[in-house]
C-alpha cells in the first residue's frame, strides 16, 4: 500500500507473523528502470516472503522491471490492475487495464519469461459499467492464458470517474460472492480475496471459498491481529511474541536505522497501532505522533513510549 507498506513497515509486520506474505507499495516499472533502486526496492532479508508490486502496461519495461525485482530476491512479482487514481490512469495502468485483458496477458507472459518467480495480478471485480460476470470471466481467463495462476481480487468495482481513490476503497459495494464464483469455476487457479476484511475469524470464513485472504487497512491499523495468523492459518506451534516483545525487537531495528540516517518518524509511524485496543494505547500513539517528527528525535522517544505501555510511566497513565 502506497506510503504504508514500505520496508520499515514490512520489517515490523514480520516481527509479528512469520508466515504472512507481505507486499511492497506499488512501484512503477519506469521508476524501477530509471530510479534509485536501493531506495525504491531495498529490503531486509528478514522480510521474506515478500512480493514486489509493479505498475505499468508496457510488456518490455514490465519484463525488465520484474527481472530486476526477481534478481534482488523478491519472492513474487505482482502486477497492479486495481489502482484507480487519475495519475495512474493517465499512464494507462492500474484498474483501467481491466478493460484490456489481452494487453495484461502480454504483460504477464513477458514478465514471466524474464523473472523466474511467480507473476501474480491484483485487480478489481470490474470497472465502471462493465458487467462484472462476463467481463471479469473474460479478464481472468485471458490473463490466465498469459501464465498468471494467482489472482488477488479486491471484491468491488473501481469507478474511474467521479470517485477518489479513497472513495473507491469504500463506496462501490463489496461482492465476495463474485470472487467465490471465480474460484468455483476455475479450481486450478489460486484466488485470494481482498476488501473490507477486518478479523481473522472473517478470514477463516473466506477460506472455505477461496485460497487466500489479503488484509490491507485492518493489518495496518491493528497490526497485532497478524499475531494469530501463524497458528490459526498455518498450524505453527510457537507462541507469537507479545506486543512488548515486538516493540523491543523493533527498537533494536530502529537503532540501526537511525544510525544509518533514517528519521525516527519514518519508522514509528507504522507502529502507532501496535497497542490498538489495549490500555494506554492512546498515550503511546500520542507520544510517538508528537515526539518522533521533531528534529533530532532519537531512540529515547521510543523508550519513553515503551515505558507508557509497560505501565512504568505514571504521568502517561494519569493522562490516559
Ligand atoms: C493508503 C493505501 C494505499 C494503497 N496502495 C495500494 C497499492 O499500492 N497497490 C494496491 O494494489 N492496492 C493499494 N491499496 C488498496 C489495498 O491494497 C486494498 O486493496 C484495499 O484497501 C481494500 O482492502 P482492505 O479493505 O483490506 O484495506 C491501498 C490502500 C490504502 C488504504
């Protein structure tokens, strides 16, 4: 997710769950080919398994970008066919590509030939006045012909005119049934449902119909919900780290990143929800939100925030 799932965020989420598959923000193929690769694509080996999401519609550039991502060690390359923003439409990629299944199939085939890792697609169930039955079937079948066997379907249409990207994540009605029917008609494809899923119980219910569940906003706003993933969905026996243990490990990472020149708030903005629903969560958030962006803010701000959630700071307890 743009501005959200950068490398610091992914490192943090990986501290909570070992099995969850993580996705980068969308990076355009052109940026990968021409931009600063370390800044755009650098990641920590601890983040595996991790997918690089690419935006674009030119098979050649996408293939070259996918190759670069695979060579850097990304486990999967995902093509964005779901983003409705104007900026993206004028570049002719994102959700508007749902109207061009043959082109998407060419892109997938070109990327697959270069990359040597799975190439997947994230898309909507339709755009504008498309008929979500017929058009989506045509899209999935054409793109599968290009070699894509895994589709992540955001279970709502995107309206390319008249709705902002934010509205396009909430206003068009959710239709999980449409996603289930894609799977029912094509048992050989891996179908992952996305959109409006807020709890692991909901995820488990979806898994009776599809192969996987993608969480976006819920995982960002309440990241510790991922702590149940490894045991509940993957049958792992270990007890997940507590929130405080996650915070301690993230603090060790933050010290290293600060020493490398990162600003504290670039790191801490992703962990504001770690204590979501817990006592003293509000004081934790406030201290980080107010303290971490100040010039020269260092690890002591995180240490103070830790004292709050550990119940060691009387001042903060009184303020809650
Ligand atoms: C801040 C933000 C940025 C997003 N950026 C991307 C993106 O880069 N690529 C993408 O495929 N979807 C992106 N999305 C959409 C989400 O991946 C997801 O499809 C959508 O939010 C619905 O799922 P959710 O209800 O679980 O959040 C973004 C969503 C948000 C809130």
